[in-house]
């Protein structure tokens, strides 16, 4: 099938870190060997995108640059190579290559290996959100399973920012796997939201009783694996409450406050703190393992790994889209649709 590909396209452009994204017309790129051109359908706004806009993400690109880490669309042109030719004409979920522009444009050039054809049960909207959150949720349980448990004692998880799309995936996967998840949120409205969805263990970190309740619950459930996306003073509170020998993984920084740790909580308790970055986790997996994880995600999109869409915006309303997402993270994902 031949596609009528224009020479110019509308794109969201970031001129420098921390600047306000603007709309511009830029050239449509042509794919080289191993590359494909995707006519974009949609791309979500994730916390990692906000970090990229602020210049605080682990991947740096020269400016000006098109932001956007993940999305979906149709492969309309392909460079040389077996994989690019296989993907041409297919609906795909796609990830921006580290050295190329991102997903917030009408067309995106990326490596064919960073695209996955969608099966017939996965919509382009859900496919746009298939990598970052679902893959992170799977990764967390892989990390959990690989932490030594010599006594074979049943363990649980503590997860913060639990009303987010990722947090709710972790709750659902934990329930499916029989692993108790203590969900930590910051507002009463988020407590009620998770209760309405059948979540069993919910704590509000803004309550004065939080640390005491978390300590009692985490010890009762042996919740010694912690995933934190907030940072700030919450990290010390989590360590204070967790059982000795716990491992805390920091994967985000929603709080602007400095994270301060009492040395004794690491020296005398056996507790550990590590950073988690999905990119690094993926690099440690084989091609076959990543393909199997992608298949698993597609099979679970309608259940444990599905994502609620809150609102959609055209690229011309990027400022409003970003503000809407920042102020309504618990409501669902905000999609930019092309």
C-alpha cells in the first residue's frame, strides 16, 4: 500500500529544557536502514515526559526536539531491512529512539525494533499507552520475584502514588498474583477512589496516623519491598515503618523536596535503597524475554493492564493538555491525538 506522505508536518517542539512547548511545522523525516516512519495516532503524557520537558530525564537530546516517549500509529514508510518491511502497513505501539525526535508529532521516525504490531484486541488508544506503565508494572513484579526470600515467607509490597494509572495496575496485578499491596496515596479523594475499585489496603500519607498504621500493616503483611515515586520526606517515613531487611526502590520524584535519610536506618536495619529505571531493566532482558513481556501486556490490556483515558487534546492545545494532566493525574491518562 502506498501512502500519501506530506513533506511537512505539525509537531510539538521544545526549544530548551524548562521552556514552554510550542507548535511548529517541520520536515517529515525519511527512514533509513532499520528504520520506520509511523503516522502517529496518539501519545500519552507520562511523568517521565514531564521530567524530559524539565531537562531532568535520563535521556538527553539536542534542542530543539520533539518530546514524547511512547505512542501508537501506522507504519507508512520503511527503510531497508526485514523488520521494517514486515512492519509496513501495520498498526503498532512505538517508542521514541533515544537519538531521534519523539512521538508528539504527526509522523515519527524510529527504529523498527522499537515498534510492536498490535493484535486485533488492542485499540490504537490503548496501544499508545502500552509500554511505559504496563511494562513498569510487569518489571516491578519481576524485581519482587528476584529479591532473595530464603525463608520462603509470604511477602507484600508497599507502593506510593497508588492512585496513578501505574499504581492501579500494581494493585490489580498483585490481586491476580495473590501478593498483598499496600497502596499509599496523599489525599482523601484518592482513598475513596481506590476503595470504589475494591482496593483492600489503602493509607493516606497526609494523615497524622500514617506512620503508625503503615508500620503495623507492613509488619503484618511482611511488606518488605517498596516502590516509591514520590521522594522527599516520604522516603524516611517508609523506611521507619517497613520491616527490617526491606528494599526500597525509588523510580520517580513527584515531591520537589530533598530526600534525607537517617544513616542508622541503613546501617542497623539491613534496609536497602536502589534506583529503578525501566530503560535499564529492559536492557538486561533478552530480545525473547521482551517479546514475551509485550505479548503478556497485550493479553492483559483489557483487564489488569488497561488504562483509563481522562481527556484527549490535539497537539495545538499542548499547554492545556499538560496542565490538565498535572492537575488530574488520578483521573486517568491525557492523550495527544493527531
